[in-house]
């Protein structure tokens, strides 16, 4: 991502952060559009592509709707790739807007983290996780309204002496009133590039969206509820306690003359990509065993159970000095341990253990794991002696904090 590590005259870097159109029969290149030339923020448009026919300048036009990670909605002519319009649907600080004629971003220096001095933090919005990630969009082809499961999650980047960057997705939840982390279900008119309505969620990582011909919009939440909204007004019409966090989009099927809504819920059905941000994708109560739920009018099945509680064991070794543990926390994040084990070691399930429960018994055991003893499940991570000890100090102190904070933590039942 860091542009300074690329060629000095790399330019736009062809096809980087680009929508590319190919002939479906021959595979021949037709057109492409680079949304973020140079792409210093990992804002690829691989997610959120749809085809639709909408009125443009009085003519029904086949268009590509693109809702990438960058926080903008784009419209392109599907046949020619011509840029029609684009606008941000959430706050962004990497660009001031798009050129009305070309669609190229008008870059904002506020988010150019690679130009900051060592030790000087930069906050970028959206994070490299995106204002819209892999979760499904929905579209009403009759009223030409997009329904976007958006994410507002500021990311704090800081260059270290090594030349690498530390990153913190949790900055928006740590008391800075100017940078809050949350989510919104946004109803957006892509023809006029304007908001229809939006509903806010407290946690950033929620479910994809389903729109039905009956004028309803369904979305699951990190807190473990399946919500139904009026598609036209955004009014919440109902909310069902699903008993587990929801990240996937609901689906609808007809069976026996009845319409069903189906959705997976619980951890780790929230996906492994959410495990690094456990507190953003679930609550203690919604980290329940994964299950598939089906809803139908007149259904009378019992409400699914919420997560059971898990008692933390007492760590087998004493706490380390806080300064050493702080160094270990930086290593835990920089070495990408959070991607599987979660911030604070609190994985929500799957193959990666919760390190507050499964703390390595001693420093030598951690060295063996980092050296590849558990490969291929756990990749080798080369660290020197001081870094390994700091990492262990962080894990030990985190386990002690969990043990002392009430001795209980709700997580996936039956997971260890």
C-alpha cells in the first residue's frame, strides 16, 4: 500500500483499484476505470459491483453500480465504461470529492500517512477495511435505490523507526469524540447520488442486506438481531433476537407456497475476517454457537439461545512489567497476530484459539510456536529474543486482566 515503496514514476499503476470490463464470450478487454490511482489505502473495488438499467438524461441506460471500499458510489456506462457520476455516501478524508468530468479523485493530504514524520500519527477514513466490505448490497430495480451496509471505522497509522507502520482500527472506540466507529444502513439513490435514508448501528461490522419485492429491507447486526425496515422510509418494523452476531446477508426462498428468510448467525459465522475486531463484530452475548435460522410468517420455533459464559483460568505465570507488555502489544498488532487471534487475543472461534484461555504455558513454548511447530495451522513468525519476550508479556498480562475482570466471558459454546 505504501506508495514510497514503489517506482518513482509508477503513475496511476494500470488496473490498480480499477473496475475492468471483459467480453463475456471471448475474454477480450473492453474498458477499465481506475477509481483510486496509485491506491495508497488498499481501497480496491473488488466488492460491490452490480448491473442495472436506470434513467440517465432521459434515457434508460445499462450501468455498472460500484460501491467499493473507498466510501464512494460510482456509476459507469456498462458498454463504454464512461464515468457518469460519483459521490461519497459516508465521511471520507482521503479525497475531497471526484472530478465531475473524469471521476478522478481530488486527493486530500490529510490521509497521506506516508508523508507524516516518524512518530506522527495519521488517521484515515475509511480504514483499509473499507466503508463497504464484502457484505452484500441490495438494490430495488423499481425505485432505483441502493441499500448499503456501510462502515465508519477510523484507522490510525504511525510510522516506526523500522520504516514499518503500526495500525489501530480501534481508535474510534477509545474516547476520541472526533473519530467515532459505527455503522449505518444507507439507502442511496445512485441516479441523483443522494441519500434516501439511513439507520445507525452502534458496532461497525454488521450483516449484508436483503431487499424484497414486498418493500422490506432485512439486515442482521453484530449485537445479534435480525431487523426489518420499510424500504421506502427506513422505519424499523421489527427486530428478532437471533441469539448470535450476523455478518452474512439474509436470503429469501419460496417453499411450499410460503416465503422464508434464511440467515446464518453466531460465531464464527461472523467470518474469520471479523475475528481480529471481535468487539466491533459481536458482543459477549452474541458470540454464540453458529446456526442457520429460517423465518416464516406464523413461525413459532423457540428463540435461539445466547452465548454461554466461559470462566477464565488463572494464568500460570506472574504479570510482567507494563512497559514490556506495551512493547508486546505493538508486536502483536504489527506481526498481524490480530488477524486470527483478535485484538487482546480474544478470538471468537474457529481454528485460532482465544489466547486469554489458551495462554502458552511458558516462554519456550511460545518460541516453538513462533518457530513453526504448529505449521501449517500457525505460520512461522521470526522474532528476536527481546521481541518474543515482550510478546509473551503482553499475552500474560492480557490473560491476567481477563481473569481478574469478573472471571467470565461469553463466547462460542463448545469452542475451546
